[in-house]
C-alpha cells in the first residue's frame, strides 16, 4: 500500500518535472525512455495485453524501477567465505543450485539439498533440520530474486545468491494481482543462467582456493555445453509453425523462456504459486486457447495437474478440444529438476526435456 502511494507520488512528481521540462526544452531533447526494463515488460506482457487491463506504460515502468530498486538487499561479502579443513559442506536450496555445484566442484565438496525435487520452492518453509543444514554449512547458495519466497530472511543472512549483480535491465518484471513483482524464473534465459554460473564459480573458488583452476575450467566447459544445448533447442523450437506457437502453463514460470525462444506464453496463475487463481484469469486463458485454437496445454511437475484439466473442461464447454500434456515423464519442469535418476535430473537434460515436450505437442 505504502509502495503504491509512493509510486503514485513519484508519478505525479515525474509529471510535474516533465511538464516543466516541456515548457523549457524543445521536443528533440526528449529523452528516449524505452529502457530495457520497459522493453522486457512489454515483451512479456504481449499475450496478456489483449486480455487483461494494464496500467499505463509510464506507471508500469516507474513501478518496475521501484520494484527492482527495492529488491536490492545487503549482500554478504564474498570475503566472509572461509576456507576449511577437509571436504567443505555446501548447502543448496534447490535442485538447480545443487546440480550447478556438482558440475563446478562435485569432486571437492559435499552437497546438501534443502527443497527436494518436485516440491514448490515458492511455498517451501524451512523445517528445523533445514536450519541446521543452513547454519552448519561452510557455504550456502540460493537463487535469490525471492524465488525461495518463504525463506528470504534466513537466506539473505546466511547465504550467497546466484542472482547477485544481475543487470536490472535483464530481470523481468511481471504483473501479479495489479502489483509489479520481480520474475525469479531467470534460468530459462541462458545468458542469465551463465551469469549465475559465474557467481557460483566465484563463491566456490573462495571456498576452495586450491581448486580454483579446476573450478574455472569446469565452468568454462559447462558454459560451452550450455551454448551447444541452446543452439539445438532453438533449432527445434523454430520448427513449430507460427500459428501454433503458444505456450500455456499452470503458473507464470516461462517468461524468460518466451524471451529466449520468441514464443508467447500465458498462465492462469501468476509468478508465484502462492495465490488463488481468479476466475477472471481462468476465463481469459480459456478464451485465449479457444480463439487461437491452441493444440496443447502443459502441466508442471511442481503444481497440481488438475488445474489444467479444469481449463480443458472449460474449453470443451465452449466447443473446443485441447489436449492436456501431463503424467509421469510428460510434465514440464519449471521450478525443480526431476528427481535424481530420472530424465531431467540435470539442468541440461531438464531443458532438453522441456523443449522436446513442447515441440512434440505443438508442432
Ligand atoms: Zn515458479
């Protein structure tokens, strides 16, 4: 509420400044305010634009800046990472972080995981044994951008985030119930994911100075693998004809994916799973599916598949038959990798699994 008032006051101030400036300066002096922030927001909302009421762009851009600024928090200094005797313990909040740590320094550390595969990090609350894993670890690494929504305080005081120093212009902002919030699902943008690898590399090198060269080499090799993977995925995604390029998912986790592959996305639920799905949002999604004759919609491994079945029923009631892609091995991975030992249990195989599933069902 206070943020809102602040934002309105800021908008008013900006308008006053703008009108004053107009009086003094000629129009060629008008600065081009289509900041990258705004471009990102516009791209992401491309689909929603048709179906939901939007604030004016000025308001949006102002609110986005406020949100990104307010997100910045006091970060622990890397110099606080201490070198220890023996094999250090690294605690990772999610399967993504754990996978990355294993790729970069698997031979040198013992990895502990907080949020098990398949559980929803937006809603996960720390249990007493987690606090132990966090406080006794030699290094704690987490996503940040409020992905681990209920663990923010403990993580900011004990850990190091993968999203440290991400360029604000690259971070997506999304409308959630009228508020603009930071979109935490950055890993579907490979450039951002590589920045996360750099951050993890820095943290692990500080913990393991004797193995710094090997960690750097592992990071370089991994980034080369990511480049190859994304090239193959782009070719596959490009094979989906334009008229079928719509990705409908339960919660709004694929906006960076949308940007990476130029495919419009829509989800009846917002960015975090921590909100009730409004009937209005469901109806908007149903209308969108029927109007665009969307062939298939997708369930996720971390949210209830029944939600997509409800969408299907509503489409059927409007005389349109849409397929729900769900069931074991046929769910998209958005907020967790697959359980260890199954397809999609690493970032690379998870990404390929998602792309193959999408291409197979939309092509
Ligand atoms: Zn999510």
